[in-house]
C-alpha cells in the first residue's frame, strides 16, 4: 500500500515570479519540493499576444527545465504548469501553477547625445557622450566618426553604466557624422543596438567676454578675460584695444586653458573696442579663431550707484558753493542724477572683503564733508582696494540744496532710531550690508559744540568705536572726545544708534560755520576719511 499521498509543490522558478528584463533566450527552471517525473506534460509559455511559445522540457531529480525553441518575444510572458503535468515518484499530481515574467528583447536606445544632434560650434577637444535608456556593454564596437571628406577619425571608447564616452585627438573644423552601427553595443541580455547617426560641427568660438559687450564704468585697471568653448593657444596674437581716438593700448597676454587674459596699464576714461583678429588664437587642432569685436567704456571702481531712500531728492547743482567745489566727472554726474531722486549710496569695490560705510550730509548746512566725500569717491574710484566702501555722500540731498539743518522739522541726527527716517534707513543699510564700521562726517560752528576739529566716539557697548576714533585722532591731530555709554547723550544720532547695534561708529567734525566752507575744512574732513579707511586697512 502506497503511503505517500502528498503532491509535489513548486519552491522556486527562474525567472522568478514577476521578474523583468529577462533574456529572450532564457532557459526556464522550476524547482519542486521533491523529485518528479513527467505526467501529462501539459506545460505552456504564452507570449504577450497569448500565443504559445514552442518549447521542450526535461526533468532531472526535482528540477523541471523548459527550453524555448525560438527566442522569446519582447513583453510579458505566462508560464502555465497545468494540473498533473508532472507528478512525484508516487504519482501524486502537481497542482496548477502560474508564473509571469517580462522579456527584454529590444536593444538599448539612445536617450541623449552630447554634443546634441546638429550641434554647432562644438569644441575640437569635446568628449562625445552617448547615453542609453539602459546599461550597455561592448558589442562589435563598430563606431565611426566621419568628417566631411569621408575620413574616419581614430577613437577611444569607455563604458560606464548607460553611457558610452568617446575621446579623440583635437578635431579640425568640419561637419562630423557619428555612426553607431547595429550591434556595436548590447544590453546585459545581449540585445544589440540599432543603427544611430548623430551630426555636429566643430568650430572654436568665444563663449564670454569680461567685461561684457557694451559694459559701462569698467574699472580702469580691470583685466580683460575672453573665454572660448575650447582650449586655446597662441596664433598670430594680433589683438588690439583701441580707444575712441583710434589709439591702440599696449597689452600683455596670458593663456590658461580656455581663457585669454589681457592686462594693461590703467585706462583713461573712454569707450574702447577690443579687436581679436582672425587667427590671433587657435584651438589645439590649429583651427583659427574668427574675428571678434567687443566694446566697453572704462570708468572707475564705482560698482553701483543706487537710491536707498526716496523723498529726499534735490538738485545739488543748485547749491553753487558745493557744485563748484566738487570734481566734475562722469561719476559725479551719475551721483547727482541719483541725488535728484533721493538719498544716493555709492558702492566702491566689488562687494567683497572688509566693508565699511562713510556718511556725509546728515545736516544740509554742513558743507565741507559733502565736498570732501565727493573728492574721496572720485579719488578712490581710480584705485584698487582690499574691500568695499559704501558711501552716502548726501544723506538728505534736498537739505544740502536748501542749506538747512532740519528735515520735516526735526534734526535728522536725533531720529536715526526712528523707523521711516532717512538716517534710520542709513543705519538699516549698514546692518543689512554687514559693515564692520561706519563713520559719519560733519562740521561744527566756531564757539559751538564741540567747536573744533575732533573725533567723537563711545566706549560701551562697542569699544571698537573708541579704537577707531583714537586712530583717526592720532593720524590727523584732531581732538578725541568720548563718552562711556552710547546713546546716553544722543540716543538718536547715527553714531550712537550704530554703536548700540554693535556696529562700531564714530562722528568726525571739522571747524566751519554753517552754510560756509572754511579754509582748510574740506582738506581736514578728507584727511579724517582717509584716516578712517587706513585704520580699517582698506587703503594704504
């Protein structure tokens, strides 16, 4: 009597249930819980159209092997093991079983090429990268890069995941066809690539010029940088920088990779044309760069002039004492134009490095400081420096025009702690710009307070205020005046409000009657400004 009544069960299939990316030549194995033998042998594999795939079967112990007689087609397949198709050695029939898997029978497809198809102005040394929709491996590697004469270019290949990288020697200028022939590559299942053609043309061109074409107020000592799409080398080096009079400026050149750097002596203010003649440079294949023209106007280190507070605007030219005493330059013209709209702020430098702020004109009837600061701006604009200086030359332009001390009936140096006032806006800008120090420049009446050339400061809570004032005092010989606590006597003064905000600040005074410019007062105020900048190490 047979005591085995337990039917065999399936413990594993290869490919596994719901497996994807199965090879079209995959041999299927089915493992059972015990040894088996053929039963009805009704075993099917149906393709995605529901049609049976011709196959053969064999059994070895507990493993059923199913071999397709033709490659599987692309798509989902069903493995059907019908009831009784196999049995165990005692004749117990296997129960019906269904498993599915998905066959990958399609070769890799190109997703992107770099350079893109029909790309122009491709660098002569540009690597070619072809990315596919799946991982790839070497096939026949029949891949060609053919120039306009039909000549094939020697190539090197590497594969990383989905990407084929093609390198080559620098390419002469020409149109090129990249040909990836059938079966040059395959996927992990051996499916071959179909033929691919991509086109591009090689040409060395300028990608950027600094300063940009049409740039204004270019720093007079600024290097010129011309960047190309490819590595460059010297050609004829016929490169000119021509001013508005047609005079060529002496130039020096250096090349680093893709960038040509042009240096020169400080440029007089003028429009300039930069002329790079055909063949002045070449790429590494010897392709000549075509002619390039770029124009710019040389100016100063003034990077930006902006209005930080509207409603205070005034036409400074109407104050003849001030206007006739300040430099008449394009920089001045731009500042006065901004002053008509409100409180101007001038940025000198790049916006990097140590940052400080200089303020003048808080009182519109104190004239030496606004004249001195306009001289300072024009002087510094022609020099390089180790940081950035923010200058408010006319805190309230309308008051400077009217030569009046008061703004909307109040002393503006009493309300820097009140939002909405122009002096509060200056303090706010100092905070936002994260300046390391601020100096506010004034003049004092003979017999007034302090009534002499002096530097005012406090020691607490910002002791650096005292250190700045001490240095300015020593450099200029002007009196040092300090209080211990910021805000104790002048809670709304620009200096005190800044010190309370932990921005070291000082007030500098020169002796000159209100509404006048005393002899030597402009020079004294200017020297105070220079002393402040020297202490902050922005100038030598």
